[in-house]
C-alpha cells in the first residue's frame, strides 16, 4: 500500500519529536483510503507519551479518545499511529511488534539517530510465527501535489 | 436497536453486552482494547454486565505503545 503524508504534517511530527527528545514522541494519523489503494494521511495528532522515557511510548488513552472524536467530527478515518526512535533506526522493535495489535493500522516510525530524519511506514499483523512486518511505500508530498 | 460503533451506525439486538459486541465486531486482541461508551471509558470488569442502549456511541481503542 502506498501511504502519502503532506510535507507540513511530516514537519509537525519531526518538530514535535525533536522537542520531546530524548524521550520518544508519539501520536495518531488520520485520513482516508482511496479506491486505488492509496492511504492518504490528512491529519496528524501530536499526543502525550505517558511513559516519558527514551525507551518506551504509550499514548495517553484520553487524548487518543479525544483524537478519535475529532476524526469522527471531521469525517476522517483512524489510520494508525506514529512514534519516534530518538536513538535507533526507523524499524519496528520487538516491543513495537508485540504491541502492534491492529492489523488495519499503519505504523509510522521516525528515526532521529542520524542528522537527517528517516520516516518509514509498516504494516504489522499476527502470524503463526508471531508478527509479520511489511514495509509500506511512503511518499511525502508538497502542498501542491495532486492526490492519487 | 441502533448504536454507533467506531463511527458506523449499526442495528444490533436489544440487550447486547460490551463483551458480546466485542465478539460480534471481531475485535482483534481484545485484551489490548479499551472501550468507551458515550465518551466514558468502561472498566473491562464490566464488559459482561454493561448492556448497551439505543443510541449509544461505542469506540474500541487499541492500546498504542512500543519501545525502541
């Protein structure tokens, strides 16, 4: 699946993750899925990591509920979440995989370990061997880009 | 009766409990799911006993967490 995110939303995630460093930062993504199989992120939510550490994140459930309500109000679909890895690569850790329990969700991970940020998207679902991870194609698009 | 589940209006049987709705909706890994009814969180101990009413708005919130 191709996932698109606006440059401005990428910038918001990146700036929030920088501000929260050294702790992990997190939030939700919302938008819609097109008939052509493109997942369009239309809004990102910057939420509180109630673990407040550089090793874990847990999204505040009250903020999560408020974000879901906002999505419903604005006709957006919950598409998954994002979180930062301040000191590690942009790939799901064992704990990320263990706690990824919604196979419909996309999981975005922003790595800050190098000077240039790296954002990747993953699909994670349960399988006989535990969890199967598949990297999804992610496109960061400018404001003038046409939607697929 | 009509209730709203995850943003979609649905017709369900009267007397449906949260626990029955979780099964009906094929919720994945329910042990990691928090349920809200009309924007109030429901304690998992009440899933069997809480009976839904006409017009209730239900959300299933997956625990969202991880680590490096």
